[in-house]
C-alpha cells in the first residue's frame, strides 16, 4: 500500500515535467546484473542524485555472453529520467568514467528527450516487496496501478520459450526477485504517468522502469 509520504512524492514528480537523458557510452563490457553497481557509481560521482524524488535509471542493454557479462554495442545507452529542474545535475555526468564491478565505461554528452506516450509499455523487471510468485505478484502490481489511477491491462512477460521466468537483481549481498511486466491499452496520459512513476521499488537500480514496447 502507498504511504502518505510516497503519495506526496509521486504528486511532486507528476507536477514537474520529466525528461530522459540518453548518454552514449564508450566501453567494452559490463556485468549483466549491474543495476546496483551503476547507481552506486553514479551516486559516488554526483551525491546529490541519491535522494532526488522520481529519479529512475534504466539498466544498459548489451549482448549477453551467458556467463554473467554483456558486451556493449554502438546502440548501448545509459538512460536516466529526472524532473526538468534537476537536469543540470544529471548532465554533470557527461565525460565521466564509471567503474561498475571491475568494468569501466565513459559517458558521452547526453541527448535530452521528452517522454513519448505509447499504448504498450514494458519493464524488464519489476520488484514488489513480499511478492515472489507470479499470480500474487501480478495482483499486487494491478493494485499499485489502481492506486495510481492508471488503467491498463497488465501481463507478466514471457521468455523466448514462452514461459514465465523469475528475474533477479543483486543488491549488495542479497538478491531481489521480480518479473518482467507488459502494460497495454494505455491512454497517452496514463502512459506518460507510468513512465514517470513506474511500479514497485528499486527504480534507481533499473527495476520498475517502463519503456515503449517498440523500443525493446
């Protein structure tokens, strides 16, 4: 259930325009599970970002080697969403080196992009505390949507074999279980709201961040 503080923070986020900063990257590889390490490295360089309401960081896409690493490509990007009044704090990362689990990347000058509505959105992983089984998790996610006033059809994403697959993100010494989610039949307003607020927790570590399905 949403607390009063969470509700106030979400209203604050919604009232301010939210943009996405897309950084090109120089580097070769990253850990496949790098959400926590990425956020830690960013916070070390720019401590003010640590407590910004509504900040979300999408994990970086690459080609998995099936051994715990991904190879970066020319299309790999670091994407950070933030309210328009805090853009300067994120832009300060341009040209910086990030060290993530023994791997290094360098960030280029970012593009600043408005969020675009889409009728179908997908999140690679959503985590909701206390829900690690598919059906209870899906019901909890639907309740969160209802509390946010968003109408959509929600479904757990399937893997390439057409099966539900649990996903995990590692935070320090423990792993958090979640599932990929697809939201469809969204209005433009609800699509933007879901992209700004997200679902579940750990959005600074790549969880609960929704992107247009066509971008996957």
